[in-house]
C-alpha cells in the first residue's frame, strides 16, 4: 500500500458556467469523490493535454522564468559593485 503525501491545498474563488458546475457536481456525486478532487483531476488532465498538444512542459516554463529572474538579479548585483 503506498502512502500519498499530504499536499497543502490552496483556496481560490472563480467564476464558472452554471451548467458546467452542475455537470462536475454530478460527476463528483456519481464517482463518490469530493468536488475538489474531481476539479483537481480535471485540471491535471487539462494541463497534461496542454503539454502534449504544445509539446512543452509547464515545469520547464516555470524553470525558465526562475532562471531568468536569477540571472537578472546576478547581473544587477555585479553592476552595483
């Protein structure tokens, strides 16, 4: 039996099409899952689909942004000296 790491969840508010909300609530009910679990799974699948479609990884984009910020900060520090 594998133990899943407990992930700290973040609360957010958004607008959603009422029909879509009803549909996802029904999926939640019929699969006996909590609504947030169904939404999380749906978003994960959406991201996976995006990565396949556009032949990219979201984590790579985030890493690129982080590396750029770090490089800019290093350049700024060397210029100040």
